[in-house]
C-alpha cells in the first residue's frame, strides 16, 4: 500500500485542505499502519491542550520520523537483497542455457523457449506444492513432529553426502 503523501502529512502534522482531509480519512479507513500515527498526533494535540510540553512532543515527533525513515531504508535494503538473490538464482537457472547458446547458436531460440517453459512450470508447481504444504502441515504436525522431520532430512542429507564421497573415491582407489 502506498502511504504517501498521507504518512508525510501525518508526520509533519501540517494543516490540510478539505480535499486532502477527505483523502486522508479515506486512506486511514483502509490502512493498517497510518492510523497509529494519526492516533499519536491526536494524543499529542490533546496533551498540548492539557499541558504544554513542547520539548517532549518535538522529541517524540523527531523519533517517530526517524523510525519511519529507518523502516523505509530497511525496506529498501531488503528489496535490494531480494532482487540480487533473485538475479543470482536466475543466473544459476539460466547458466546451462547460456552455455548451450554459446555451443550452438542455431538451437538458441528452441532451447531458450523450452527452458523458459520448464522454468515457469517448475516455479508454478513448486509454489503450488509449498502453498499446499504450508496450509496443511501446521495443522497436522506438532513441534515435535517438525523436529523429527528436521532430523530425518538432515540425516538423509548426511547419508547422501557420505555415499557421494564413497562413490567418487572408489574410481580413484581402483
Ligand atoms: Zn498508510
């Protein structure tokens, strides 16, 4: 949800035109985070009426603005990491296609289209499966069950690693 310019209006606590006020009220009805700022503004106004404490309210406002700014930059960094990870993952997926394209440029389009279809269907299938699992599993599996599953999976992984090592070592010994 886009909180701008409503968030800025609330943080700056500036006088609004009737039209802006109407837009703001409309946004506050649908938003989950802005009403908190509006409420703190309201609390500060009533506090000012009861007992002027400008130093405190100013500090409070500054802290609120800093918190929002920090949240925004955290969101930005998080998004950046997500994009970079996504690009790395795509590169990893597309690696074979690039190698194939280098080897035989004539097959490039066929391979690319085939790979794209494969990629999209796997992603779709994967998300579908994980969605179903996420919905169903927590109802059936207790925390202890999760721990057992974790042990089984890590145990299988260790076994697989051992068998791969034995398998690769054999030809060297023989
Ligand atoms: Zn909002």
